C-alpha cells in the first residue's frame, strides 16, 4: 500500500483527531456536547465557554435574586431608607420668647375721617312711590279698570278685630239671661258690635247668610270658607250657639240673631219654640223675644226666621219692632216674604230697617245661584249698593265662596250688613220698608 493512497490518508486523519483529543483537558472532553468543536484557547475561548451558562434561565433568575438581596443588605447596612436621595440636615436652635412689652407693635394706620351718616328720607305715601316708579297700580275696588290692565294687589290692612262681647255698657241682665240694651248717650249694640267698613270706593254688596248655629258642619263651613265681610245670622236653638257665634266674631264675621216668627201656614210650618205669633198679646211676645235675645251676645240686629204673616200684621209686629230698636238693634228682612214691612213702620218705631232685595238661593240649584249672584253684581253696579241673603245650605256656601274669590278684582267691595242699618248705604235700600 503506497503512501498517497486513500487508505493512508484516512488513517492519517484519524490519527490527527486522536492526538487532538489527547491534548485537550479531560473536563472539556467530558462536558462538551458531541459534534461541537472545542473552543479556541485564551480569553475568547473562556467567554465562548461562559456564553451558554449566562443564557440559561436558572442563571438569570439567580442573578436577579442576588441583586435584590444585595440591595436590601446595603440598605440595612447603611440605614438610609431614602435610597441615597439628596438630603440636608438642619440644626434647630430653641430661643426664649420675647416679653410682651418688647414685642414690636404694629404701626397704627391713620384713621380716616368717618363719612357723614346720610339722613333717612322721610316716609312717602304709596301714591308718591307709584308716581316716582312710573308703575300704574290699579287697586282692588277701582271701577272701570281696563280688562288688559296688569293688576297689582296691594296688601290690605291687618285682619279686622271685632269688639269683645258682652260689653257691660250695653248689657242687660234679665230673667232669661244677658240681652242687649241701649247704653248711656244712646250707645247701641248696632254700633259697638258692628264690623267696620274697610275704606275704598266703587259698588258695594252686603250678604247675609242665615240658619247658622243649628248644624255644626254648615256653621263651621260658613265661618271658614266665606269672607269675613259676609254677615252671619244664628238661630237661637243650637245647643252650642253661643260658642259658635263667638267663633264667627273671632273670625271677623258680624253676627245677627234670627227670631222665630209666625208664617202664613203656621203650624204646618213651625219655626220652633218661642215663636212670635200674631195671636199672642204684646207682653207675651216681648218675653219670647227676650228669651231669643239671651241665647248669645255680640249681635248687631235681629232677622226674621220665617215670619211672613207676623211681619204683614202691623198691629202685632209694631211692638216687637219698637222693642228691637229700643235695645239699640236693627232689623233685617231677609227677603223671603212676598211682601215687605208695612209702609212707614220703620220710621214710626225709629228702628233701623233694611230688606234684602235678592235671595240668592231661592232656587237651590248651582246654575240658579250663579245667575242670582250675577244679578246681584249688576244691581250693585247700577245702584252703588245691594243687599242679599242666602241660607246656610252647603251648595250656597260653596257657590258664594267661589264667586267672591275675585270679586275685588272686578271692582266690587263686600261690606257687612250693618252698613245698610247704620245709614251708610244709599237711601234706596229702605224705600220698600218705609
């Protein structure tokens, strides 16, 4: 076999590899993967040998943990929780406080001269203020206000307080109890107990609601729902009539007494006990009237309760009407009788008398009541004053209360019935009675 044959070359190659393996360290031979060439000797070889270890996940995790442990150890050793952040140490020196006398006092500023206090303007009237402001105020009660006018409601005075009753100057103690009398200087209950008329101008309406004091519900409803300027008449039969009349006066309502009087169909229509009759002699009727007058106090006059037959009989009614006037009271015909009092009877007895020209609920239906209220308003505009009556039916109270809500804005004032009895109304109110 020649030297240059392939077999000889293969043998030489195997011999060279064997020499290389023998010349390498045993650790490299055992740890290097098969088929991987041995690294170069020197620094580059060492780095090449470390590169696989540095890339191993366990080595990376261990290095991170070691770094964290080193940081904690450094903080504990140095005692610096700020981790080396910049800081400054300043020394604080405590000093004794200065005494009060030696403290610097603030420099007082020069006091400015006080401004002169302006004098308060003199109080001006409402008319002067309205003129200065340029606003036209149409007050409630002014007639002829245009429909498109802006209405500014001016607050009225404080609620009217009626005089307390009984007033000893005009109180008489009789067999049945306390009843009114004419006081010294002709002081009358008609004047003392009357509700004063509030000032104003324009047409006026007086309304008398009768039949109160018997039904408590109707009485309470009338006292609360009706305007205080509406007068209330109480029958003498209610068990609590004195207290009910006092509540009405406390609410501002003027009160009157209803006296039971004989109607044409008596006794089929019976007003009740102590009825004044045409067949009863004068002293007996006067005693029955005194009984009715003692049931409560504070009223300004007497109103008939039925009584068409008695009032038509001048001989029977004249002594009673004279007695009413002698006690300082007035008499109101509620208008339910077909005929008024005999002519001249009021002047003969010198007793103030007035008659209701309209009975608002003569037909007790809502549309009929509304129609009569409209007629009452028209009559007040035509004559300047109108007097009407109504019974204490719940329907009547509701319709009247609703009608009066905006009565002032229509230029009409409500006034008490005593206005017609005390001579403040127009003379036409007594033409039928005289």
